C-alpha cells in the first residue's frame, strides 16, 4: 500500500457523502405528491430516480466486495443490458413507500463507504471499474439525474443542484485521484453545464479539463453533450495552455 494512495479511499467516501446529502436536500424538498408521481406520462417519479441511484450504488458495493475476493462481477456491455437492469431495479421498488426508499439509500450508502474503506487503495487505483465506476455510479450519476429532474419542472431546487455540481468539482480538484481521472471528471462537469445552457461555466471547466488531459480534446469534438460549444473546442484547448 503506497502512502500516496491512502487518501484515495477518503476522497471517494467524501464524494459519496456529499452525494447522499444532496439527495436528501433535493428529493426531500419536493412536495410528497410530486415526489411520488410520474414526472411525465409513463415516466418515472422522482422517488424512482432516488431508488435507481441507490440500486447502482449497491451494485458498486458488490464490485468492491468481489474485487477483494479476486472475483469480478460481469460488466454491463451495452445499453440494452443497462435498460434491462434499470427496469428490474425500478420494478422491484416501484411500490415502496418513500421512507423505505430513504432507508435503503442510507443503508446502501453506508455499505458502499464501508466497502471502499476496506479496500486497498492501490487496488482501487488500478481498477477502472472500482475507481471510475464509483464516480460513475456516484457523484456523476446523481448529477445527471438531478439535471433531468430540473428539466422536468417538478419543483426541484435548481440552485441546490448547481451548488452540488460546484461541490463535486471542488472535491475532485482537491482529491488524490490520478490526473487523467481529475481531467475526465472536470470534463463531465463541463458537459453537465453545457447541456443545461450554462455555457460560460462549461467553457472554464473545459479549459481546465483539456489542460489536465489533452486527449479529451479529440473526444470532445464528437461529443453530443457539447454541441453548443463544438465550434469553440480548439480555441478552448489552446486558451487552457
């Protein structure tokens, strides 16, 4: 175990704790009727979104436990498989009361934090499924769903969502994540800002991400999340140097 890696576990746990607090604030502030009702015809309710976020954190906890035992949980290889899993997760919890959804979110969050704490940081750092997977099933997963909830106009506190995005970016910058992972994370935050019409913050984040990982420049040119900024990619890459 390297000394440099000792902070990685704490960094990931801190991000998960911030995510859970944001969930409590954002979902908890909703009117109960809006929270438990479909956001649109034949759509999920905000309650379903909370349960979905929890289910993927539970799957990530299983990955950590399996990794310590030298076993690998089969990967989800395409969107079809992901859709099937999402449907299973939603169906299993569709009739749950909000208190039960909240209780599971707290229990799973604590479980994932425990699993991370019990795992050698070198093992985490060397595994994309553990490191990037925790970010993908944690902070950035929440960010995506919070954005959808804002767009659905169901009463979500957009300012609290924006505050959460800033909080994640701050945690990423201060973390002991590898430089390339910091760059990818900042890039993901830029995509969130761009998708929600916040182009100036997106520009600043892209400049930073490109400086951290220049390989992101090529990828960004074809990224549909950045359509509004596509003509500026080269300029943003140059201005970050």
